[in-house]
């Protein structure tokens, strides 16, 4: 957990600087400038929270295990807004202080939501063809990470990866999976790489396996495990077969072949693979 603690400290220090910047803007610049700046920061913070926060794309730019913390910029926006609120010269001081506290508490609750999770992990069984099977609806991500590591000769368990990936009762954040893989590949000949694109892009790149993030599907395609279709899911894609189907390691179903259109309908566009450290990064597939 040292990387997470370091991330929280860094984020707190950055937030303090943003708070001071907000104070400076409110006290040293015109009221119009302060209001325009606060409005812009509010819009950008909301857009980030809705469209970017928690997305795997953040790990493309912040290639650190604690990107789940350092990639959360909501506290920075809230700190600047809190500084503007406290530094504003009009209105009731107590009301401005209360607003600042509410902003900071709401922003930092997003950090806590990612870190303060209860692990539901047990040690799941293995299928006969190398897929770590999940013991909980919440642990498809860690189990897929175990299968991906196993393919590269790195041993791990569901329980271990659930802890490293910060899995909670409702599932695992993509950046949590990234963290777990980063920590497990330290000191090995493998490094973690985020990939993005369509399945056709991945096929042209032809670097397998890929841990794929799948979106929710309303109509269950696998009657034996209908709950898999009602939530986001994570699988390991081992590649295309000669017939055009996809060899998929599903921690809830085992290893099977999926139709390309079936997987494409749920593919979120991002995934993770392990590549040799000495190999040059090919970037996007």
C-alpha cells in the first residue's frame, strides 16, 4: 500500500497548491476574472468526472501503479474552487467556508471510494485450460489478471490479485487492475501496456493475449451465468482462430470461442497486455 499512500500525499500537496491558487485569484484579481475562472474549472471538473475519471486511458500518460490516485484530478478542481470561495470578499464568511468544506469532502470521497474497498476474494479454482475461475461476481477483473499473468509465466492467485487490484464488493476499477498488474510485473521481464482500438485493430496488431474490458449487456447470451450480462465484465482474449472466432478465457465460464460480433458488441475499446520489457512500445494497435 506504500504506492497508494505516496499517491495520496502527492495529491494532497497538489490540492493545497491549487487551493492557494484559488485564494490568489479571488484576492488579487478582479471579481469577474475569479468568477470566470471558477466557472471554467467547475465545467472542466464535471466533464473530467463524467468522461475521464477512472478510465484506463489515464494509465497511458501516468504509467505508475498509483495512477488510480494520481489520475484522480477531481480534488484539484475542487481545491481551486474552494480557494476561490474562501478568498471571495463578498457574502458571509461562514457560508463560503462551508461551501469550501463541502467541495473538498465531495472531491476526496471519490478517492476514498477507490481505495476503501472490502475484498470479497476467495481462491478460485482453475479450469482445465488455464483460466482462473472467479468465486464472486466482483472478481472477474483480478481473475482475468491472474490468467494473463499465468500466460506469461507469472504465478498469482485470485485472493492476491483482488487485494492488489483494490477489488470491492461491486467490482474492480480498470485502474485497479492496472495497479495489480504493475505491482506483479515488477522485477520481471514483462511490462504492462494499455491498448486501445477496435477488435480489427487488435487483430492487425496481432499481439496476444489481451485483457479486455467488456460493457454491460442487457440480454444474457450465456444462460448458465445470466448475471455476467448485467454488469461490466473482464475477460482474457487469446486471439483469433482460423475460422474468425475469438479464443476467450472467461473467468465466469471458462475458455471458449466467441463470435467476433458477440465480443465486438461488448468491447469497450481499451484493454491491457503484457509485453517484454526489451521490446519497443508499438503504441496503439
